[in-house]
C-alpha cells in the first residue's frame, strides 16, 4: 500500500497503522499543474480545507470532513465544487435534491441529482410506508410477499445454501418483474431459476416457484414470436407448465434444413448461435456456439470445429482446475441457444430445447426417467460460483456448480431420404463441487455431439433374419442328427441323441449368428459411408450392445464339434503285401529244418502312419500370412479408419484433424470382412493354383498309399467312415529301386490295370457305410488293442505275451478287412457291397455293406476338410479380442497364439489317437 510524497512525485509504503487514501495523496495535498510538470502542494490549514474530488485543487468545506479528508454533505444532498463554467468555487456548497414533484430527483453518486426511479410515487422520491423499498425500487404493499426462499439446493451434496446473491436480489427481481414488467428484472429472476436447476420443489417462494407464479399470471397476455411457451417480457425457460411434452417437441416437426454428405447439395455445417446474458439479466451479445463458450476443454480450433460437422460423433473430455474456472467465470453467463436456418439477411433461428438431468420436479429427477416424463427447458450456464456464496458476495463460495457433461443430440427423421432431423436436444449434466482446497481441486468435463435414428426397424429385421435362419438351423440340425443316428446304427432316441442334437444345433446357430452379424456390419459400413443425402445413422454405443451379444453368442457356440470328433476317429492301416514265395527263411520245427516265407516289412506301414500324422493339421491358408495381410490392410493402408464414427470413407487422416471414436459395428464389419476376404483368396489360390502346380498333399497321400500297398480305413462314426484304397496294382511294394521304377513306368504307359477299387476305375477314396454286425466283429477283433493301450489294471497280470496278442489281432483285423474288400468273409462266403456314384443315394438303399464314392471326402477328419469352420472361428476370435481391447495388433497376436495352441493340441491328441488305433509304436512317429 503506497501514497504519493509531496516534495517529489514518488510513491512510498504507508507506515504502521496507516491506510492508503482514496486518491493516493496525503489528505492535505493536491496536484498543481505547471508548464513544466505536475507538482504536489499542501492546502491551506485555515478553516476546514480539503482536496477537491478530482484532486486538482483545494476548497473550503461547508461542513465537516469525511474520514478521507473530503467535504461531507448531508443525506439527500450533493456536493458542488465548481460553477457551470468549471471554475473552482471559493467554498463548496451542499445542494439539496428536490425529491418532490415535479423534479422527483435524488442524489446520484453524490455529485449530481437525477430523476428518481419510476417505481416511486408521483409525489415524492421517498418510499414511505407501507411501501417496500428493496434494491433501490419502491413497491406497493401486497404486490409480492417478502417471505421469499433465497436457498439454492445442491441435491448431489444433499444440502442447501442460503445464497447471498439470492438474498440481495431474489425479491427485488421478482417484484420488479411482477409489478413493473421490468425486462432486466425478469431475466435476472429467470437466471436465478436456472441456477436452481429449473427445479420445482412445491415451494412457491423459491426462484423457480416465483417465476412460475409470474408465468401463470401472464397467461392472458400475448406470446413472443408466436411461441406459446414464451410469455411477454419473460425469458423462455420451460416447454409448457407441466412435464410430458418432450415427445411432441422433439419428434413432431422436422428442422426445415436437410443434411447431405456429398454431392451438389452437400451440407454438413451445424450453425448454432447463442444469446448471452449476465447474471443481472442484461443482454450482452450474440455469439456463435463453440470454442470457449460451450466447449470448456482447451483444444485446437480444427478439432473443436469438427464438433459441428454433421455426422461426426464428437467427444471431448478433460480435467480442469476449479480455481481457473472461478477466475474465468467470476459470475455465471447464461446462454439461449438457437440453430441458424439460413435466410440471408433475415436469418431464421430455431430455439433448441434443453434437458437438464439435475432438474427435480417435486423431489423426482424426472429427466433421468423415460421420455414421457421429461420436462424440457431452455437457458443454460457452464460455471456457477456465485450462488454458492453464503454470507457475502466477496467471500469464497462454499460450493460451485460446474457443467460436467454437455451433449448435443440429433435424431434423424424415420425413412427420410433428404437428411431431415428433428430439433436437436441439448442435454446438460451438472456437478456440485464442495470447495475444500481450491488450488488443487479439479473437475471432469465432457462435451459430446451424437447422432441417432430409430433402430426399431433395423432391430426387427435383424431379429427376423435370426428367427428364420434359426428355424432353418433347427431343421438342418435334425437332419444331421438323423444322419448321425443312421451312421451309428441306433434306432432309439435317448439322452445321447438329444445331446448330439443340441451340439449340432449349437454349431449351426453359431453360423447363423456369424452370418447375421457379418451381414449387419457390412450393411452399416456400405450404406452409412456411401450415402449422399443422409438416410441412415449409426447406432449409438449403447444400442450396439445387442449386436455385441450376438457376436458373443456366435463365438461361444463355436465348440469346434468337428475338431473334437477328429481326435477320436478309428484308424486302421490295411497292409495288402503278402510274403513272396522265392524269399524265405529256415526255422527248426520238431527237430527238422523248414523253409518259411520272409515276413512282410512293417516300414511301409510306419511310413504311411507318419505321413498321415503330418497331414492332420495342414490348412488351405497360411495363418501367418493371413495375420500379416490383415494387419497390413488395417494399420498400414488405413482400412481401420473406415470404422470411425463419421461419414467420411477416407483411409488417411491428418494428424491435426479430429479423430472420432470407433463404431463397434463398423469395426467388426471391417475386420471380419477383411479376414474372410483374405482367407477366401488364399483358399482360391491354394485350390486353383497351388494344388495343381506345386503340391497337393492330400492327393499325394493317396498316391503314397498305392505305392506302399497300404489301404486306410477311417471310421468317424460307429458304422460310417472313409476308405482310401491303396492296393498296389503290381501286387508287391517291398521291392528294390529298379523294380519300383519299372512298376511306375508301366503305370505311366498304361501297361497295367488302374488303381481304382473297381475294374478299369481310378476311384480310390470312398465313404463307407457298414452294418452293425460288421462293427461288432470289428470291435471284437480290436479288443486286444484296447487292452494293450488301456490302463495297466486291464492287462492280464499272468500274461507276458500282450504284444504277441496285439500282433495277432493286427493280422486278424488286416485279414478281416481285406476279405471284405475281396468280397469274401472269414468262412469263405461271398460278401457283397455296392459302389454308388452319389452321396444322396445313401438313404435309398439298405445294404449289408455299402461303399459310396465321394472324392477326397476323408479330409473331413482333417483340418484340411474343415477350413470353413476354422476360418470362422479365427475370424470370431480376432474380432472378439479386438472389440474387447480396441487393438487390432493385440487381437492379431492373440489369434496367432490361439492358432498355434489349437494346432499343437490337435497334433498331440491326433498323434495319441493314431498310436492307439493303428498299433504303430509312437517312437516311430517323427
């Protein structure tokens, strides 16, 4: 605190027990202007002399001095120091203002008399009882009860504050609005109601109760702008006198402006403008909405402007300091928001309704209920640090009220083709912040713009598709169950049958969910991103929950039932090789030497078993290439940008531009489509090019069986399976290199019969249907296999020839199956079977043993024949992980690990099954 020294114009700090004077001068000194400079001189000490009000002279006072050394006049008088020409008087005068008619003047700032306020009587400026003087206005008695409620309810904190601002201004603003229709007073009263969250508590003496009283009293008067809710001289705060008009306001009359994303009539600009008022009810200005008035979070202008581009789902969040908010908004500003509809010079404005989530109606938060209970309002504020001050307006507020969420919602008119929308709705959510440590406290703020349309029709179509395809899946599962019953030769319907039907139905229903979800994702991706005039809008994140549920169902029901069946297939390798009569060995029998044929080599069987073990997990696609290609398209080429919640189908985005959130439906649609397309292209390349010009491991395995003189029987069901006819047309396969080359040359030159099961046929792969009697005999022969490979407690403790029994059982099974193929049973009776050309004939014949042709159908028990199931499972796994983590890279890594683990599991279990079913020692499987 300083004052000015008189001898040299300088500032010094005041001493102890001293305060700075109002002019900064010593009370007995004044400024003196000379040609050269301004000096400070001391006034005369004779009589009561003081410095003039402007500080540039000394004058005698007509009476006493004030505490700061100035002349003091009685009440209702003004101090006159200069004449009409501006000359300083010798002695100041105290002029009394004439408060009576016709002057009706009163002191104004103690320097001049002005006409008193019109609310006073026509005879005097005195507000005489029983009139009431409040806020500089004189009100007649009985105009309004002085018992007003100046409290502000902070419902989140469950307490009220006797607001100093309300104490000073609530009654005067209400009375001036009611009695004198003062526009500024009415605006100030409306602002106090807005600060009280537009809430009705049943008390007619609080801010909103007083406003409602005045609003009802103006019912007979005309409205403003022909809007029935907007009474003359009153601010427009509510839509109607009671809740329940939200549906009519929001879903009746479309905005007379259409939006279009591209083309000649492109229109994506959302132009909002706000009328700004201060807390005293004074109109300040019109200003565009955006930037610092509604968007409190700081950001670049480019990103903030993106909020008002139609179709761009915008969301901005930040944490702001409470202290900075109070410094920026020492008093709240109030906004009436409108939407510009064009019109050139004569602009047309559409008032936007507001939904305040904190608004209470008789103790209920009605705006947090269904739309039929909403009570729409107008006028918003962002920061209120004024109403929470209790004792003094200069004191620190006990609590402040801050906008925690501002959301502007657009709703598309159903079945529109011209981009029409209903009036946008502003949804406000406020947070009550008790002041504890103003320097460290922060508050979270969110600003969002969202777009929605009626999803009932789309949801109904999706459910219809699920219902129809689900019904077809039931029939298809029933057919599978019937086929399964026939293949296991069981006519009874038991618990196992029901469980099998449920497993079939789970897999088919998973495919239904997958088909519907992929179709839905593609529909939104194509029709939303490619539309010109706006006709569809993306579902909101909350509306996507049902879609995500469908994806989860598709993933959960993919039990890979076929994969489970693959590791339990009965496999037997039939060796057609017979001992050659020329070769032999000498054995001792009953003391005599005897020549026996040399045993058939087992190495061919081991070799075929190893090849079968290797082809169990070959696929028509490369998982590594699949993942790399998908990531390349999504992350490098920018296909992931197609899943953003905006209408722009661009793959590249500027780093400075705003990036909206991802739509789960679009993200799933893009990811699933890319995965399926790349997988399908790989399958086409593999089957059309690679298998024909590089290698076909499945066909090579069949050729290997023919060269090795080994046939393979695969029983995937009890009485159904597959047969690979590998009987050599040369009779023997245990031979040297020269004979082997000669045999291959003879085949190439057609000098021998063909490899097929039937004469003059090359058909080597078949589906096999056997009778129950043959299956029983098959199981009886395999019984030693089960004992040897089963638990040790099933072994005969007194037997040491388990391996000999196993070898004997193997030879018996080899002879048994070979005799069937040769049409001869064990008792030398003929066994007939029929080879059919088509699988559909299986239901038309009931034969003792039937072999049906179907090329390479045995691949159904391999990965190779279940590529569609694996591709769908990989797609769902990738998409589910991505939807949960919002990371394509993480989804790709986990999908690759899942593929490796599943392949390892399939190899391990398939290897054990091969050892158990074929009696091939596991040590010989490489």
